[in-house]
């Protein structure tokens, strides 16, 4: 089936990302991102610059529409080749590209298939959210500039990626960067290790992609360090760490669930 040019593709992240948190079985009544019960505490403030404060308002998750947990101030930095390297190019440097903040959407937001592409693929990735200005970082210094981690789908127009001289159109179109549902902030109570996580994609409930960050050629800290050697990273910027093998095509009307377990 060819992608529809008149209706959007629903390609949400599920609230089952970062599964070391408490999971709620899916039931008939599903709220945003698949969660069936729970509440959200409304906060006031920008966590990148101020300590958020609770407003006292509590919203049932079933009544909420989740948006991206971060809108990058300047850019999303994508990295390709972090999980696999061509056999003919051992030690090759990764390919780096940019997505504008207009590419970012939240969980359960539709991805609109561009009319100029006939082959759009999912790419599950762990995303790093930056909290402070960073330039020319050593890998050991990366943790001090990281706010946390979230789930990303680096949606790509694969035919344009092959056919265009640059990857701009293939990677940067509107709605090509779903993020969320939340930012996992590092700390002793979370126990999340970005270098020991599993990323997965399910399409209409079927597992179609799975890989471990421990299998990446470079660590997450090395990738952020590499990006900071090219660009100054600003608070709110997002670094996508690459996708494992197994990417595939998505079509109009399908539901694509991306999750990170760690």
C-alpha cells in the first residue's frame, strides 16, 4: 500500500518507554501513549533554567495530551553510523546531520508523510537532552551537561536520503522527530545506564527492530563529545545516538511504538 498523501500517519511513542518504571497493563480504555491510568502533576517553570514548582493542579492521564518533553532551542543533532560501520571503512567517523526544532512532535502526534517521498522509515534511538552550553567536551565531561534521556524516532525519507545530494530533505521535514514521553533524569534512584539500554520498535504490535546501546561502536558519551566538537551544544539541544539495524518502512494508518528499556 502506498502512503496516503491526504491523511497523517500515526506514529506515536508509547508510554512504555524506560520500562524500569512501574508498568500498568493495557486495558480497553487507553489514554495518551497507551497508559491506562495515572495522573500528571502540573509544574510551573522551565527545568533548563529554573527549578520547577508544582502548581497544585493534578490532571488524569486519560484526559491529557502529551507533547514533546523538550523543544530544542536550536537543533537536534543526528548521528548515523554509531551502531554499524561499513566493513570497507573500519574506524570510519560517523555521519552527522541536523533536524530543526520544527521536526519535533510529541507522543501520539501524527507523522505526516511527505508527498515527495514514497519510502519513509522508522529509526528507534536513544536521545540525549543537553542542559548547559557545551563545546569540545571530553567524553568524561559529558555527564555534567546532560539533563537526561528520552526516546526518539528519527523518521527518514529513505528514497530522498539515497537520491538527494544532502540528507536535509530526508531527515528534516516537519514531524520527522517524535520525542518522549518524558525525560529520564540521571540519578541513583533511576539506575538508568545509557550504555546498557535496549531500543525497540513495534509496528501494529509486531516487534520489527531491536538493538542494544552496548553494541554501539562508540559510547553515548563519546557521541555527545563528538557532536560538541562540531557544534556548540545549547541548553535544550537533543543528540540522537543512532539506530540499530532493522529499520523499515512505515505506511499511512500504522501505529509505530518506540521504546527504550534500561
